[in-house]
């Protein structure tokens, strides 16, 4: 149809995306409510229970009591809030709880087997009571050196023998308290003089020690040749950075004096020579806990002679370190 002004044009009403989704949602919601009402009538449920059931099944839908869809608000916020979920769940197994048969089945991944199968334990492993055995009697034999005995009344071990026996050779541990353990010391008029190293150890450790630096100075008094070689950075860092000031103070005031007293009891606690364990020879050593603690205290204060180097030509090159900084 034409006129003088030109051909006529047919105009269409334009709506936005939110309004389109709202209209579509109203249609879908009405169909769902109609289907649900028919299903409820078949099951014999009352019409009053239908909105509650519909609300629990679809919490995101705005449903009124009589099944009518609530009007969509005109504001943009309400339009954005009205979501239309027509996509399929990507991981339905994560949203839905597992079935009872699947959770309790032995093939379920959540089933944990606490007890291993009998075949999982190798037959070569020892089992009780076969692996249980009684310790031998504390009797000295050519292959067993016993450094303590048990008191008949109290059962507390004591050193054996009662008098210290000294040996300074290549078959036994050279003890710090040996009379042959000599150390060169400076004389007042110049020169060097060999003195008992054990006397020097006692004098150094019994001097006042209030910090890690005092402890290092005491140790270097009878290890003066290693002043330029030994580094005590780890010791200083432990007391300055790792421990609290109160903990460090407690160590130097209470624990360290007990360790020094224990180390200086070496001639009374370990009274016989300790044989070196060498290759190709079976030998056992039996100590009491107090004797072992005494030996470890001496190792902490670096008192064992000739154990501060691991050079290939040294006497104890094939033995493990024992002194604290060696």
C-alpha cells in the first residue's frame, strides 16, 4: 500500500532480554505448576500442601500459595536475580548424595582396609614369640666386655672393676683421663711443657661459664691447635636465635653444670679400657646408662684425644667421629 509520502512500514514492538526470559519463565512455571497439581491430585495430597512441596523442590522459584507465579519486578536488580537454569548439571554425582548400596558396598572407593592381608607381611619377618629372646648374663667373656655389675639388693648397676685400669695403645680407646694423655702448654719463661690434659680439662670446665662464648673458650683451652680451624657458629646461633633468653640462662645455670660434673666422673664410672671394635672380630660391649651418659658428655666437651681429625694418615681415620665439633 502506498501513498504520497511513500510506502508504509510495519513497526514491531521491541523488548529487552530480561523481559524475554521473564515471559519464558512464566510460561514454563505455569506448565510445571499445572503438572504438579495433577500429580498431587493423583497421589491424594491436599491442595494446601502443594505450594510447600513445590517450594522445597525449587527454592529459587517465587511461588505463591495458589500456584500462581509471582509477578516479575520491573527493576533491573530483580530481573537479574530471576535466573533461568535450563542447562544440564555438569557433575550430578557431586550434587546428589551417594546411594546407600554404593556407600556400603565393598567396591566403594571410600572403603578403607585397616588390616593388611596375610600375604602382605613377608614370611621372613620375625614374629612373636620366636623373635623374643632373653639377654645373656652379665659375665665377661673373650668376646664380651662388661663394664658394670648389678647390685644384689637394689639392682642398681655399679662400675666394674672398682679401681680404674689405664691402657694407652692401639687396641683400646685412648681415654681423656689417662695419665699418658699429655698436652703441650706454654711456660711462663717461654717454651712448651707437656702437662696432664685431664688436669687442664678439669680446670677449664670448672671455670665460670655463662654463655656459649665462655663454653667455646673453655673447650679451646685443651684444643688450642684447632682455634683457627673449628667454627662454633651453629652453637652460637642455637643459643642466640633458637632459644629464648630464659631457656639459654636455664641451660648455663642448671643443665651445663650437671653435664660437666657427669663428664668429670669418667675415672670413677668407666674404670676399664674400652676395646676398639675392628673388622673381622665379633665383640660386644655392655655399659650402664650412667656410663653411656658420661661418655657422651665427654664427647660434647671434645675431651677425647686424637679424635679431632679424619685425615687418611691419622690413627682413627677409619672410625666415626665422636667429639662434638670433629
